[in-house]
């Protein structure tokens, strides 16, 4: 088989990869999501705290790409280098499943939005068929090479940011400080009227904010594809600044235009903002089209990252050997097909509405495991900072990043953190299939995870854990 010479990703493509990965459908509903949990000023404080935490994580990735340029694969290789093969595998496993469930969420929201625009909505079977077509078209695109996918992703990313910029411009013009500064904001949640302390508002908002930045590690996960390895960390920091500014402005400006009680019931908050301008009723159409494009773009980004990290993990012997296979375009073809097949099976949720509750729980659990991967990367940075006697500044950055990851794990709900053991327990037989020999401490970790997973299942069945 003749292999095509691979063209690497430059700084611009790395930035659009990260931005495109992070910005999915959540930003379009972020004003409503946040106003239900925190008053405008409390949400602003949460964005500041969350921004510092995510920035510290981005800086950890930036530093690690400089001092450990040989570690390709991001969150897997950092966890493996710092704490051993099995811990590294768990970092990959949780992150990988989180990506798979997240992709299904993108497709579900895509058809929900599309149906709201059609005079005759698609049936569940129609949505399933449409979703399946999207999956396999993306698989075909991904099969032809990462460079081509990244160029298409860059175009989609720029396109989906345009309606957000329109919302920001109109939002600045229409912003009214007295609407934003609600009375009793530090102890009464104005959208519901119930008493809520400032700390509780911030904590609740944080659980939403952290999801907004899942994907900040995208370039790190694709580092072996970068033209210059030194640009991976730089792209991560630049992307953070771009996305943080977009999210803060898009989520907070509507809070100074639309009263909290009205915003809390809005199904398309950004369209409501545009409807108050000269654009009028066209606003809903603009935002919904932007949402569709955004979802397709985020899905495309994850089609690059998911197979790539499975490939890197298999090269270390932590995933079965077939995942090492690449096609003539240097794409991990087997990993790509398996990735798609798993999503194809899970896509059944579009056919069976009664599975939506179970799916939502599973997705939240998988997202929690992504936070575990972030924590392990931060802890590796912290370990390295002290072991190699790096500057006090990097030690502080790694310490804050680790503390933030721990905080967000608890902020999302201890029941999800505990029940996530089920996800990790499912990975034990997969790891044993690829690497049957485990060291004593790895066996101990696997035993603890397995027991915790069983206990979590029992507690869920008995009602001890409620989601």
C-alpha cells in the first residue's frame, strides 16, 4: 500500500481545532443554563474563578509540551508517565467514553433543533437514519486524512463563530445595567425567587462552566500531528482566551437585556436577544442555523481526537494491537471504525425516548471521568514541577490547576464522582486484553475500582444514589 505524505497542522489549524472542539451547542443555551443557577453578578464571579482554573490547566499543558515534547497523546501520556500504564489507560478510557457520549449528545441536539425548524418534524426513525448518515459521512471524511479534516473544521469553526459575534455586537448595544444588576443578588436567586447563598450560586454555575471548556486539551491530544510541537501549547493558551471571551460575553450580555424570569424560560435565548433588535424574527433562524453548524463542527473535531488518542494508547500496549493499524493517509483506520460503530449502537437512544434518562446519566458520568483525566494531567505537572525543581510560578500553576479539577469534581455532585467507578470498571477487561500483565499496585487499583463500581451499581439499584 502506497502511503500519502502527511501534511502537518500549523498554528492556525491547531487553534481552530481547539475552538471548534470546545464550542458545541452549549454556548447557544448558556444564558438560560446559568440564570437558572446563578444571578448575573454571581455568574460573572463564577466565570472569573472558572477562567482562572481553566487557564491554569491550559498553562500546565503549555509547560508540558515544552519540557516533555516527546510525550504525544496528551492526557493519556501525561497520566501514564506520571503514575504508570494502568492509570494512564484509565485517563484515556474515561476521556474516550466521554467523547463518544458527547458526540451522541451533539447528534441528538442537532435533530431536536432541526425538527423545530421543519414544518413536518422527522420521526425517531428518521432521526436515527439521519444521524447514522452523519456518522458514516464523517468516518469517510476522517479516513482521508487529518489535514483535510482540519481544514474543513477551520472553515466550519469560523462560520459558527459569526452568529455569536453578531449576538455580542447587538448585545453590547442593547445592554441595560439595571437589568443585569438584580436586587438581593447575593442571597436570592431572582429567576426562581428561592433563597440561594452566593457560594452556592457560584458552585452551581461552576458545574456548567467546566463543561464549556471540555476540549481545551484537543491540540495536546493531536500533538504528533503538529508541524511544530512548540506551537501546541501556544495554540492551547490562545484558544482559551478566544473561547473564554466568547463564552463570557455570549452568556452574560443577554442577562442585561432580558429579565431573569423571562430568560430562564427561553428555549433559544440568543434568538430572543436578536429579536429585540432590527433583525426581529429572523434572529431565531440565524441562531438555529448557527447552532446546527456549531454542532456539526464540534462533532467533526471529536472525530479527529477520539481515534487519535486510541491509537496513541495502543502504541504503548494499553489497547489491543488492531488499534495500531493506520491506512495510507496515516489515519488509525481500525480505531476510527470502532469509534463509529460504538456511536452507531448508542445512537439507538434516538429511537427509544424512554432511554433518554439513562443516557443523560451515562453522559454525565462519562463527562465526570473527563475531569479525572484533567486532574491526572495536572497532578503530573505538579509532580514534575517539584521533581525537576521548576520555578515557583509553575508549581503554583500546577497546584491551582489540580485544586480546581478536584473542586469541579465535587461541584458536579459527589454521587457522579462515586458512580463514575462503573465507567472505569468497564475498562478493566479491555486493559487486561491488551496488557494482561499488571504490577501489584495496578492490580490493587483495579480491585478498588471494580469493588467501587459494584457498590455504585448496588447503591443505584437500592436508591442510595439518586441522580
